[in-house]
C-alpha cells in the first residue's frame, strides 16, 4: 500500500547548523501520527519542508507516491495537503467566516473570478459556516479574528484546514497555549475528523497528545531517534533520556 | 583607436564616479533596508555647493571637501529629524526620502536657477597626460584614482575596523546585532551620513564632467538604483562591480547609440532580476 | 443600502451637471483633469491599497499608451485602431514590468518599478528620432466616438466622466470579487495564502496587469485631453504625485484615491497660479502626510463619522 506521506532522508541546514538530518518517515493513509521532540528538534522545520515553505538540501517528500519537492506550495495544497501553523497567521481584521472562505477559495476555480460578488457566493459561506460549526465556532462566524480568544483562533486554524477536506493534515502544536477546557474541545474536533484523513501532529508536550497518537516519531536534534507504536515509544529508554535527561 | 581608448577611459572614470555615488547608497540600503531616494538630490546638491565655492574663488579641492561636509550635515539632519521618527515604517521612510528629494531639487532650482553651472577642473589637471602618443584627460584619471582610494578605504573600514564589523553584523541580521548590544541607531546615522558625504564629494568631483544642472538628481538616481539592483544591497563589492558595468554601458551607450542609452541599461538589469534577483553579490533579499 | 443608492445617484447627477453649473471653460477642463488623475490613482490603488505593492512607476503607463497612440495615429492607423493597439501595447509592457518587479517584494518591488519608470522616461527623453525628445509629440485630433465630437471642454468632460464611471465600476467589482479577496489576502499573509492553495505570484501579477490596463486607459484620456505628450508627463515626479493622491486620500478605500486626486490637482493648479514652488510643496505634503496621517483622509473621516454615529445609534436603541 502506498503511504499517504513518505519522507526519505530529508536534510536541511541553516548556515552550518543542521535542522533536519536524514529524516525519514512513512505515514499510512488514515493513520494518526504524533511527532514529538524537545524545542529545536526540527519539528516545525520538517513541516515547512513538507509544505514547501522551505526547500531541503537533499531528500524526497512524497504524497500518495507523488514527489512534491519540485512543486510550489499551492500545488501541494491542491494535491490534498493542509496544515495549521504554530504561530498564528490569520487575517485579523476579517470575520472568522471570511478566513474560512479564503481557505475554500484556494481550492475553488472561482478564485480567479474578477466580476461576481464574493459575498453573493452562498455555497462558499455555507460551507465555511459548516466548517466553523464543526470546531464549535458556529455562533462566532461573523466576529472578526481580532475579537476572538487565543483558543478560538486555534480552532479557526483547524476549521480553515478542515474546510479544505484535505487528504493529509499537518497540525503544528494545536494544543499549545490552550486551557484545559479548550484542549478537550480541540481533542473532540480531532476525534470527529473522518478516518480517511491522515493526520500528522506535532506536539512539544508529550502527555497532552498521547491519547491521540497511534504511532509516534521522536525527533531530537533534527534526527529521528525512536519510532513505533505508542507503548513502544513510551517504553523506549531513549525517550526517557531525551525527555528526562536534560 | 583614439575614440575607443578615450571612451574606455571615460567609462572607467564615470564608473568611479558612480561608485562614489552608489557605495554609500548601497551600504545605507543594506543596513537600514531603505533606498534613499534623495541620494540623487544629495549628489546634485554637492555639485551646486562645489560650484558655488569655486565661483567665489575657493580652490577645487576645498570645494570638494566643502560639498562633502555640507551634504553630510544635510544627511545627518534628515536622518535624525525625519527618518528616525518613522523607524519601523520602511515604506513610509522610502516615500519620505522621495518627498525630500523633491524639496531639495526645488530649492536648488530656487537658489541656483535653471541654468547649468559649469565647474572647471583644477588648472594643474587640465593639460592632458601624454603617453605613447595618446592624450589622456588627466582630471578623469584623478577622479578614477580617488574612487579607487575610496574603495580601498571603504573596504578596510568594513573589513578591518570595529565599526565595519558592526555595520556588517547589522546588514546580515539586524535583530542579532541589536541583541549583542551594537548601537544600531547610532550606526544608522553614521552610515547615512557617510553615504551623504560620498554623494556630496562625488557631485563636485563629477561637476567638471557633468556640470550642475536641474535634473542631475533624477539622472543619477536611477543609475545608483541600477547599480544596487545589479550588485546587491549592502555589498561593497557589488557596488564596485555594478558601478563599472553601468559606467561602461551608459557611457558607450551614449557615445554609440544616444537614442538607446537608457534601454541598454535595462538589459543587464533584466538579466540579473531574472537569474539572480538578490543581485550579483547580494546576501539580503530585497 | 437605499440611502447609499440615493447618495450615489445624487453624486452622479452632480458630476453630470458640472459643465452646466460652472460654465468657465478653465474649470470644466480642470474637472476633466481631475477625472483623468483620479482614474490613474484608482488604478494604482489596485496595487497599493488592495495588493500592498508600492509602485513608483505608474506614470509610465500614461507615457506608453500616449506615445503609442500618437505614433500609431501618425503611422496611418485609424483612431479606434490606434486607441486599442496603444492600450494593448501599454498593458503588455505592464505585463513585462510586472514579471520583473515581482522578482522582488516590498522595497525591492518599489525600486524596480522606479527604475523601470525612469527607463521609460529616459527612452522618451533620449530617443529623439522616435519621440522627438524633450519637445514631445502632438496628437493630431481627438477622436469622434460614435460620431460625437468631443472637442469642446464640456463634451470632453462628459466623455471622460463616462470612461471614468465604467472604469470605476469595473474596479469596484474587482475589489468585491473572489479575486479581490485573494489579492487582499495575499497582501496580508502571502505565506498563509500559498498554504491555502492560492498562487500568490499569479494573483499579484494579474493585479499588476489590471492596474497597468486602467492606467493605460487614463493615459489615453491624457493624450486626448492635452493633444500632446512629452517626457514631462512620465517623470518620477508624476508617478510620485499619483502615489501621493492614493496615500493622501486613503489607500484602504476605493474612494480614497479619488479624493486625493481632487485635492492634489486643485492645489497644484491653484498654487501654480500664485506660487512657483509647487515641487517644494509637493515634497512637503509628502513628508507631512506620511508622518502625520499615513492612513489618509477617507478612512480618517470614516472613523470620525462612525464615532459620531455610534452614540446616536445607542440613543435610538434606547
């Protein structure tokens, strides 16, 4: 079976500093993969390499068997890749609904239309409200991003990614900075994502995301240290070393 | 044969002048992240100041120094009083330099009128230098020598001194430079003033070749811009190479195809933008 | 919504009535000039306000369209063919300039548009055999669209008003369209827009082409109005004036550049009558606007209006 996402020997250096070293991982369709590692382990860099925000020095990234590295970011998105950002990059003056509409437009041929009124496109707005309702923001659709809380913005990020009905969803620390209650809301959203969507999630804090993961990859100093099922990784002495050693 | 030798020499001399114009422009651009669109105005102001000093009987070299000093003071005032207040607003800063360039141009027109001011080369440099049966314009050779000395001095300043190390750090990574305690704001004034002084000196040095006339600023500014687009912002080597490339193309362009001189400048710019948008020697993506 | 419609209708009627109310030819001509500059500023604002790209070479489209129209007409093409081909040529140049300028972003973009604008100016100034250099070229006569003469001041004003209204309507539709939303998204968060599947480069390039198209239309009006084109019309100062119009009026509103064009054109004409130092004043306005009112007049007034309205709404609610 072709993996949904396959990364082979990915290398990236910043100046002289290696950010990822020979990173390889293979995520099967429908899998929930957790990538953990301390700060500076190269987790976000790995995402940036997969999405095309950065260009690797060597290696390969394949989505359902198709090589991505030659493609610009937006084409990777059209192949079914979506991601959320750890540092929020939203459109703060716009409504939540408009933010999701921009996400929907990205995959809609209509984005090149210079003539019709965007506000009249009820199919886009209905779909956007639906995506917002999915993450529990249905009632806030007409508020601007600037008026929302941090937790709501995190969920908006999810709504934008989910609205695109991606095949592979990359989540960059979706739980970071959230209250206990907000975390459980996000976990509920994740639980409701259909099983045909493959999810790769970065988390800094291992405990908060453990329940979600089926397989776990541990990154440290840009290298894959341990990979396996949840219980295997938790039991591995190298995991303890990375997390407790320093 | 004489034509080619003379034109080549003129091109090199003009390239030297362009280096005086654009090296400070490029350094300030690299450090402060803004192109000073009043730089052509600084050059023109230098030419007029020099012309005035010569007119009132000052020696040519006194005029050169006076123009450098005068324009340097204008540069300091401009940086301290206006640019500083817009720190962080790069777009606003650029547009303000444009506004100031109009004011400078108009005040020059008011003070020095619309007629060109000619500045004779110093008497001792007027007789041509004769070598192997060819006559070389001595003054242009001296301008070239001054440009080369300036290039070496700037290189040493940038490469060997503490100040230079601080400037380089700022060009490479402003946040890092601030973080390690480099007085970035003072550096801005110093580099901006240095650029203004060089433009002022260059204006007077160039005056025997170009004259001082209304429109000199908008003639020179695009040349400085193209030098920086070619060479890369903040790169001394880039400004050096770019100046001579533009000097040759512009000078030969005017001599051979006067109608197309500007179009010829366009070509290398297109090539560089297509194949190496950060400029030939640039590290900073503009 | 209905009140807005009534307001729009009233403004439209007032604009149509201008030559009937002010009969002085000088002022009617001034109104035509304002329309031409307003169109130029609105077209530039597609880049500046909606795209976040500061172009300092927009006047070059006036030059490209005007020179092309003159040369084509002189070469024996008819009025309509000259107009169409001139706009096509100028817009195609815009496409090329966009390719080059979008190799960089931010200040690099500004510098490249400035350099390109100066090169167009330099060619107009130096290529004597083609452009007659500093002396400029005459345009033989205004066209007679649909057989109607537009030689008088008021008929030309109406002609300009029709073109301006059509252009403004198109540009308004663009700003409200999905493409307009993408353009504004690409201005605020280019990286995020890519990650949402948008081709940011193409969006910005198309905006550049659109802006150069409407800039070229304004250029054609310019040469019809003046029946003359010289390098002066495409100098850096002209590009800067248009940019100032957009910033002064407010780049974030569709109407901002129009207000800016009205103010700058009036001030320029009034000042030039009494005072020789227009350039100093232009520079000073630039510095003052950027230092003290960077968001422009229209958004500022809107804010005041909203503040004034807010308590009233509360009263009504109570």
